C-alpha cells in the first residue's frame, strides 16, 4: 500500500477533467502533475523541477523515461502502448525494481475488427469490386459460388492474449473453429484464464473458445499444419519470435492455402519468405498492418501483390484508445492504494 502517490503524466493529449476529479476522489492521497507534451517529443520536458521528479512514485508515459537517478522514488510506470519495446534495455527497468505495465487491452476491439474486415474483404473479393467501381464497371460474377463464407472455417490464433481472445470471440460468432497457440504452456484450465485488462463482455476470460491448444516452438509446426484457413499472428516481438514464420512454416500452410493476418510486428515474419510463399501460391493471400522493413519503402515488391492488403500500422487506431488506457491506469493506481498486485505488468525476463 502506497502512503502517498505522486503521479506524473506525460501525454500528447489533454486529460479529461472529469477523469482527474474522479481519480482524486477514489484515491484521496494522490497528487497529480500533468504535463502535456508534443507527440513527436523525444526528450523529457525541461519545466519539470528536480524536486517534482524526486517525489514521483508513478509515471504515465508513452516513450519518454527519466533516469533512475532523476526519479529515485519511482515505483510504477504505466505505458500508453500495449507493447514495451521502447523501454527495452533501459537501466530504469533493468537495474531497479520499478514495475512496468503496458496498456494491453486497449486494442482488442478495433484490431479484431481490422482482422476480420481484411479477411472478409479478401474472401468476398472487395478489392476487385472497388477497382470496378473506380472504373465505373458493373461486373457480374461468373458464378454464385465464387465466395467462401466463414462458417466452418478454422482460424489459428498465434498468441492468445487480449487481442487473440477477442479474435476468438468474433470467430466463434462467425461459426468458425478456433485453435490457439501460445509460446508458453497452457495445459490446465487455470493457466488458460486471462490475466490482463479487458472491457466487460469482450474476449475470452476463461480460455474456453479454442477447441485445441498448442504451445512452445516444438508444437508450432503441428499448429500450422492443422488445416488452418486463417492464421492470425498476435505474438510480441522477442528474440524467440523474430522470424518465427519463415520458409518452413509457409510450406506447412500450403495444404489449405492459409490466409495470413499479421497485426503483431513485421519482423515476426521473414519478408522474403512471405513473398516466396505468395509467388508459389502456398498461401491464398495476406493482410499486413506491420511490415519488415517498416515503414515499407516505396517501390518495395511487397506493394505489388494483388492478394495482399497493407495498412500503415494503424489497426489499433480508435476513438476509445485513450479512454481505455486511462481505465488501466486507474485500475492499477487503485490496486496500489489497496496493496494489491498490478495488472498488465511486464515480465522483465520475457520482455513482455
């Protein structure tokens, strides 16, 4: 339990006055210091005095961090982002007990919408029809059986965190079968329960939607060869997952010509091997909100594939993003006031 919480907020947007007032009522001993910064800022604001930094116990930030010497009493950092790569290797976290928490849970609704928007657009030939529309052409399909709907298809969700769980919920609503893959064992019902923030009524709190589970790199190929129609990649980028989907894995997707959807990080997929799989017809297509390299340079051959949908790392955009991030911050501040453990805390050994 924290005797007095001093919260410093470094955000590129204005905090709602109603939220500030509500937080002060729920945590009477809190002191809040708010500094609105430029979105492009790369250095800490200079108008924060050393005295304030010395008092700070909690920090809400995106990618600006103090040194451990500047903020000696800092105990908890809440990130605006669901990933934490920007904090990797910093002495503030590597050499101290400062708890780092992500905004895991802000993305599932909108990213899940992106996953199924792009998959269904591909299945229903929407990109082609949009081209016809631009050309002013009414083109009747040659057959009424040119479209495979989602009922009975199997989606493999690689990474069963907050986003994966919401994807599973929507997939089940479409009548799809769900297989789950995690990097670490989920052998028991207890281990399959969610441990991160989720909006009420969303996700899969008890891990009950998948009909089959796989875990660990030794079961990855078995997972990928299990007749997947859609592969949704949501794993974080770590040493273990960099390039984890490469030539060998694409060959396993050939049987069902799996559609690949990547909303994780571009480097989880080997880009050259992805293009080779597309050229060979091993996969029917791909939806990529992330690429490697990123941004994808003009003239890169990946731009030229008609069966690939590429968006500029924007699947997480939502008018509710900041609102959800504040819910996570509030929850953790209240848990600290009650002497409870934090949600969304990063395991420093794993890097996520």
